[in-house]
C-alpha cells in the first residue's frame, strides 16, 4: 500500500442523489439554498439535479427550475445527471455543467430496475448519447461502473465480471471516439468493504495501470467510511460524498438505510490525517444542519453533532 495522498477531490452528491431519495417534495428555494451554501463551504463540484423521468423520480420534476435559479459561483461546477438521450438533451439545453461519461451497470437486474433495460441493451442505447456528446464537443473521460461491489438482487459479483464491465466502458468510449482516463466504481447498494475495495482496485490496476480510480460509496451497512479509507490507502484521490449523509438510490432496495458517505465526516477524517480537501469543515457542519432543516428529519452525519477535534481541544483548554 502507498502513503496517503496529499490532497483529495470531494464531489458533492447531496442535492442530486440526496433529494432524489426523499419521500416528499423539497421546495426549489430550499434546494437552491443548500446548493449555494455548499459552494460557499469550498466544494468545487456539486451534483445539483437529475434530468430523469419525473414519474419514476418525482422529486426531480423541478430540475429545470432548480438549475435556472442557482446563482453560480465562479470556479464551481454545478452539474446535471442524465441517464438517457432524452435526459442528456435536456441537460445540454440547460445552464449546468454536463458530465460526460460511459455508464455500465454491473448486474443485469439492477440495470433493469434502474434503467429499465438489461446491460447489453442499455449499452446500445447509450451509443446515441455518446454520439451527441461528441457532436456537442463535451469530453467523455470517465467510465462509471454502477453497483460494482455487489448487488442486493443478484448477490456477490465476481471480480471477473466487473473487469468485463470496465472493458465494456473502454470499448464503448473508443467506439464513440473517446479515450477514458479513469473508472469510477459506485456502490449504490452498500456492499463495499475495505477488503472488496482493495481487491477490485488491485484487479483493475493490474490490467489497466494507466487508469485513475474514483469511488462513489454508500454507508448502507456502516462500512462506507472504512471503505473510503481503504481507497485512500491505495492512493485514490477522487471521491463522491453527500452532505450530512443524504442520499441513496431509489432503485437499490436499501429503503431506510443511510445514504452516501458523509461529506463533512469524510473531510474531517482526511484533514485529521493531513490530507488536504480544500474544504472548510466548520462551514460544512453548518451546511449539514441546514440539510437537516431542509429535509425535516435527522440525518446520519456524525461530525455535525460531535464537532471537530479542534473545537473540542479549544473547549478543554478554556
């Protein structure tokens, strides 16, 4: 294992993945208030909305309104998610940054539940979206493997299957005229553990040492932070997280579980280990409390309740 990286990039998923999992509609003004507060805390990439079917994800029906209302701060990417060509066209016509990527789901069952199609059909359909990205000059640099660490519907997934999915992402990118620089491994169903993170990253690096690795982890079973630490020990520098632990995929059969790893908790851990995040943890704590206010229920973050060690030391010596 390598030494810890000197700096990591944390991308914020709360306004997008967090709000899409809520049972009630969140007012546009509250969504925008949270997004702007996240930017003020130092986050430089914020996933704001999803352009998806509002019948399947009702809490994203106001995506266009939210996107139009954000007062964008220079130097911050406010991004929109898309899953098919129709969603991509809406995203490209909107005011937010569009992340280009090749998405490949690990298991067929999760692909059917999340995208409405088995993996092979979803890949064929995605080709139209990749061609549109090419025509619009949007770079496609990352492959995203959805549900890479295991599936609540199909169980444990062989490492060989995930390597096949990575190869599919590389092949689809090449077919569209792109070359991927990295692979993001996502874990919407919360199967990742330190051991599985180590095993999968080692396997990918053994075959494609030139690829960067990113991690999008959930804390469904309480292992998210430990899995993220394992990624840090392996030199991963790109992580997704969600303020106060908001989030969860509506189609992952994890109803009631915690969402993504918590932004302020992960940032606090990194900073305590000497890994720079560029984030203001005290400001993040304030934003986490705002997130609770906006959704109207307790959220699973820890640091917003316990405070930072710097604050604890200051109180102890007062």
